């Protein structure tokens, strides 16, 4: 089977193309927009299906040089998320933030108990079984990439592959299921903002937002890195 090695910049270019393809498909099918399915998930899922088919029929296989840009974009993502957080936002959330944090911690514990229980019942190494628990499903790809090599150093062969696969499955499943579920909850509990008829008073309450250029934003993010 032909093996095609894809360099770092080509890998990044393919990822961008997949996002644009997903965006185009999302515009053509309003149901995807209606149920809040993100464009990267659409394009990435199609790309994964096609590459899997090419590999299954032994036409060719792609080998990506992704490790360097993965680390860079993980750091970039978390730096941007950090800039979005603020004490004012936490105060506005109040008790709901605390409840959400406790529920998320409980879910992480249950994920680990379930993954260990199922893995041990199938005779798997507990460390490998743990790689399908909260490490990838709650922590995502960044957490999986950080902890899986440690598990492999402790003798858990295949921990990296299991962790990355679980994180990918969790990401796609979360986006596919989370959008429709969130939309259903918003409609059920009438959480959408109702349009205001009093536009005059609304204009008085509006405050002009500061204009941020891409240059200043990127400089702040890179400074955070």
C-alpha cells in the first residue's frame, strides 16, 4: 500500500480545507445549522471517513506530521480561553458555576470508575483502561497527549492510541449530540432572549464595545504563551 507522508504545513493546510468544506456543507444544509453542528466537526468527520476508506481498501495511507503543530495550537487554544475568563464573569455565574463545577467533577469520577470497570472485566491493563476515562473525555486531546506517554512509560502499551481515539470520539460525539440537546433544552425552558420592542430604551442601555484589532489580539495571546 502506498504511504504518503504529509508534512507539518501540509497537515495544517488540510485541516483548514476541511474546515472550509464543513462550512460550505453547513450552509447548504440548514438542518446542520439548526441543530448547532460545528463546521470543523462536519469537515473533519468527512475527511476521517474518506481517509479510513482509502486505508481499508489499501489504496493509500496518510502519515501526518502533527506533533509540533498540535502542541502549539493546544497552547494557543488554552491561552485564548484564559483571556476569555474573568472574575466578573465568575461572579455573574455565582452559584451556578459552583454547581456546574461539582457536577463536572462527579462526572469525571464516574467516567474513571466506568472505564476501569469495563476495562478490567475485559482483562485490559488498568492504565490502558483509564485512557478512555476522564483523561481524554473530560480533558480532551491536550490532556490525552500529556498523560498517555506517562502511562506508556509505566508499561501500558497502546495507551497513546487509546487516549487519542477516545478523545476524538468524545469530541465528535459531544458536538453531534450536544448541539441538538442544547437546542432542545433552550426551547423547552424558553431560555432564548426575546426580541425587545422598545428599541429606544435598548439603544440607551447599549454601550459601545472597544474595537480590538487582530494584531493586538494576537500579540496579547502570544504574550500569554
